[in-house]
C-alpha cells in the first residue's frame, strides 16, 4: 500500500503545530509535508526549489491549504494546482481562519473540494481534523 501524504500549506507555526497535534490525536499517522507558503507548496508538487529531485509521481492524498500566506496566497496556489494537468484532480481542502464570504466563494470557483474555517477551540479543531482525515484519507476514493 502506498503512503498517503498530506501536504499542509500553512505559514503560521502555531497553526502547523495545532494541526499536527490534532492529526496525531485522531490517530492519523500519515506523513505530513509542511510548506510554509504558497511558493513552497507548488515547489513540492512540481519537484522544484528545495524539493528538486523529489519523485513527483508521488502526490499527496489531500492538500490542506491556508489562504493567507506570504509570497503567494492560497487562492493563487489553488488556481495553479487546478491549471496543472498533473495536479488538477488532487483533493484540496481550504483550512483557514477567514470568514470572508468572498474567500469561500472564490475558493469554490477555483475548484476547492472543501472549505473549513479553523475553530478557535482546540477540541473543536481536533474533531474537525479527525473528520477531515476520516473522509479524505479513508473514505474518499481519489481519481
């Protein structure tokens, strides 16, 4: 069975740690690749930059994408993922603190599979991550 990788594109170190803790608490033991901004996330997917030489045939099972990131925001990352033949079908879950209607609508217009607002409470967040993991890593059948 192949490894199911999670690509977490998140620039806030506290949110990275919170997400990793929530995954661990939910017994989601998949490898998590953390990209600290949108450029790094695309570098991972394309095997460029610090990921030069990576086997790009191994794609993540799901991408957890923050919207508000430096260098390139999540909406632009999503636009580029959907515009690339190799990555256009990858499941992308927008995981953000933004409650802006325009961010949610634009995310779906650009092809997000899901839009989840990060709960402030850790237990609520852990439960959201557990359900997300159960669905995207266990139940969902990727293309």
